[in-house]
C-alpha cells in the first residue's frame, strides 16, 4: 500500500521518496524551529516504545498507559492502538518536551527517532523478509533541511538508535498486517488479547507467571528463564502468544491433557 494512503491526515502531500538514499538535515537548539515538531502530534506508540518509556519513567505499563496514552480503534477492524497524549494546552505540546529538547531523549519513541524520515514497510508473506521504503517528510515549519549535514539512510538509522526498535516493531507489524486482522474486525475478547500482548507487558507477565499459563504450554526451561528476566524477550513471547491465540499459528505448543 502506498504510504500516502496510510499517512496521518495533513502530511500526505509533504512526503517525498528518498532519492538516492541520502538527505541533508540537522536538528539542534540553534535551529529556529527547535521543538516545533514536538507539538500537536498524532503519534502511534509501538509496544517497544511503551516498554522503553514506562521503564524510563519508573511506571508500570498500566500506569504509563493510563497517564500518557489514548486508545483508539482502527476503523472497520476494531484493533486497539495506543497514541501518546499531548498536553491539554493551546500548543498541544508533547508532555516530555522542554525548551532544551526532549527530556526522555534516550528512550524517545521510534517515530520521533526517525524524523524527518518516514518508513513504509511490509512483511513478504512467502519469504518472511521485511520490505521497506523511505520517504522524507518536509513539514513547512522545519528549518533543519537548511543545515549542511548530509546523511545516508543507513547512517541515520544507526545514529538514531533505530535498529533495536525495528527488530521489535517488525515482529509486531507481522501481527498488525496479518490477513486475518485486516480482513475482519476483532471481537471484544480478541481486542483484549491484542491490547494485553501489545501494550500491557507487566500485566502479561503476571498472567504468565502468576497463574496456570506455564502449566498449559510446553515451553523450554531456558526460554521461561529468559522471559522472566528480559522484558524484550517477554515482549517477543507476547507476540508469539498473540499469533497462537488470534491466528491459530502453531508457534506455541499446548501440553497434552
């Protein structure tokens, strides 16, 4: 699908294909528009975004979602997605932006990291590889394009720390773009599964380790140990659970009897 068809309202006409794989851009306090891009955002949070942000703020996932996110449902599919809440003031600024910049810069969401680049990606259903294209988002207020710093796209992704984000985001994309999720709306129970496995990682941990979950599935001991100590591994396990529960994919094995 063409990125201009899925881009948030208002920016479709500002997206340009990244020609030659390079662009010129810099952002720093000396740029006149500094932090203007941190206002009135329609910022989708990925599961890995939530994990990083809630840990940075010292909150549980439930607390972070209650305080800083808004749940919206995809039209026609009833898929719950979480968006960052803006301040309720005239400028609708991000709650974490300051005059000096982002107060959570090291753990900022992936959409903030890649700006002013936009990434369109999809999973090849036969080979399982991720196909991606990059675009430049030229917002009218942005003066960063007048700066002299040149970037190759690979250099930009590494500089902005996006590789770890994309490793998780691409696994989640396999679920979000799954034909069964695209071709029909979710039931209320399926919505709860998607929300829990995608966003409320602390509640998911309690479900896995606080009840009969582990006795219901055949999970290797080393994997149980890893998901108990590594939140990134736990999130990946949540994606497997969603594939098993929502789509019937045999990525988990039930115990007989």
